[in-house]
C-alpha cells in the first residue's frame, strides 16, 4: 500500500504497521457500510481485522478517530482525475466517478454513514471536509485548463465548478431521495459546464451579468 | 394553527388536539436542534411540551414517528413561493429561502439532525423525501411559467431545476463544509438559471446538445 507512505504511525510502505492499518480500515469500512456509525465498535473492528484489540484502541482510540483515519485513507487511495480535453468531458468523468461511488453497494452506505456521523460530531465533520477538499483540489485543474482553452470566462472559480458537479448527486442521495443514476450524473455535469460557460461561477456575488 | 386543518388526528383548527400537536412538535424540533436525533426522547418531549407522557407515546409511538409528523408539519407550514416575473428572480428567492433556513440557528441543526437520522432509518428517509417532494412541487410552477415566457426551452424538467438550486447549499452544509451564505445562494440560483436557459435540464440523458 504505497499510498500509506508518510501516514502517521506508518513504519514503511507494505510493512507490518501498514498491513495492520489496511486490515483495520477495511474492517471499519465494512462495519460502517453494514450497520452505520452506531455499529462501529472497536472490539468488533479488531476481531474482523484479526488484529489485537489493544493495538486498535491504542492507535485509533475511538470510533471517531477511526473514521477520521479512514477518510484520510480514502482521500489518499481515491482515483486521479481523467483528462478528456474538454470541460464537458472532464466534468462528465468526474460526475460518473461520484455517481459510481455513491451507488456502489459498499461505498454508498459507507458515505451515508460517515456523513450522518459528521452531522453529529465536529471531529468527523472536519475529517469529512478534508476529504472533499482533497477531491476538489484533485479535479479543480480541469477547470483551470478549460479557462485557458477559452471554454469558461476568466475568473471562474474552479472549486465551485467541481462542487456543482457533485452537489446534485449528494442532494439526491441525502435529501430528495431521487435516484443517483447515470442520467443524473450526466445532467449534473452538463448543467455545471453550461453554467460555467455562461459565467455563473466567475463572480462571487452572481451580480454583473447582463441578463433579463 | 390553520395549517393543521385536515392533518390526521386533528379535531379542528386551534382545538385542543391541534394545540397539543403544536406544542409537541415544537418541543421535538427544539430537542432535535439542540442534541440531534439521539437526544429525541419522548418523555423529554412530553415534559417540555407540558403534555401527558401517555398522550405522546399513544399518538406518536416512537422518535421516528414523531420526526415523520414533524416533517409533515414543516411541509405544511413552509412558505409559499414568491413570484418575481423572471426565472432568475424566482430561483434567487428560492435559493435565499433555503439558505436562510439552513443557516438559521434552530432550523439548520434541525435539518442536519433529521438528514442524519434519515441516513440510518427507512421511515425517516421516506418522510424526508415527502418533505422535499412537497417543497419541489411548491416551486416547480415558476419553471413552467419561465418556459411559457421563453426563458428556458420546451421540455425543461421543472423539478430538476428546483433541485439544482438547493443542491449546492445542501452539499456545502453536509459534505464539503463550505459556508452556506447569501453569495452561495445567489450563485446556486444563477447557475441553475444559466443551465436551464442552455437546455441542460431539457433532456434526461444530457445528450443531443451540439456543444464542443
């Protein structure tokens, strides 16, 4: 697990410590996905990961600490962005990646569980925000490139365009309950690209656009 | 409370049953806002509402049942849409209403608590979806009117435009942690209006748009 290199407490990539971490985070993710944050018991995690209980308690301390480390690992492990050569194409790839994640039978419930936990806990919430900051920073350069190609006006806020792609998919999953399907993903990407082209993300106030 | 008329179990508007319901739902909302779904204890609700415990248990049964009724009441009580004469204006009013709700010191935590509960419970989730369906249906006619005025193409999906206005605000509150401020609301409205104008909500697949 090369992505573990440099993570706190890691001795060396692929070493015993990294293997323990990988097994524990896998078990934690499984439990979160199956029974939500309330089902995340450190003793259960240790049993499932086949790791000593003391190790888990000493290294992660609490379910909250474990979720924070899981989110760090998810950010490290998550896929690099795809470059298609156009803003529409890039945003579509981004939307489909988010859609596949949220509709995955393991990842979907896992995200729901972590977001629910974050709504009630400050530390989990901070870890979740760091996760999204990493993902947004990974994809933002596609908007910078689009501006350079003249596909969106100067001053377009790259992070805001990337957030706009994910937002309708999360809203469907967490609020309205509409399906998080490919059509929704494609539409989210098309809408964000169209709004970016029209300059909707170029001005923080949304003023100064000469439209009726 | 005229908006209670016709709700199940209501004798008559302003009657004893309606007063009890109003007091209980107020107390339930306060508790949810203060300590989340985990803090929603029916005995506490009865005490705060100054209503007999038996009444609360008999009428609402469980915290989940109480949240479902609270969401029904919130949908009934929520404000009618504003008509400004333009799609941009209408969507901006909608966005600012959502933004004020989510950033309100009582309503914001209440929504977070209910959404967190819905992520773990099917019945709460169904009640939440009904709440959003009501709100989306309330605002969708502004898109129908905009299509009639030629501000968006024929075939534009009104519900999808309304969802697009709320989505970035919920994404900020629940996922990325970015501020849910007026600038975000105005931008969400501008982006939805621009994307609607460009036809991004007119075709379920997002295909068939002759853009680069």
